[in-house]
C-alpha cells in the first residue's frame, strides 16, 4: 500500500491477489471473444448520415 501512496501515477484500479487477477482476466477474455464475434454487426449499426435532420 505504501508503494501505491508514493507512486507518481497510482493505479485507478488495483486488483489484489491471484484470484482477482484470474477472474478479471477471464472476464476480459470472454468480453474480447464476444466483441470479436459480433464486431461486424456492431460496426453495421453506424449512422453515416449525421448531417441529415428528421
């Protein structure tokens, strides 16, 4: 904790313990898989005609 307090740029988020690291990594990996699997559909929802008014 003293190392964090003394840091020039302390972490915004800090995971403490191997369990926390493992769980967050697993969640991020699952998110990454979903994001890649659905990237085409996600990108297809862009609205290109921004200047048009209703």
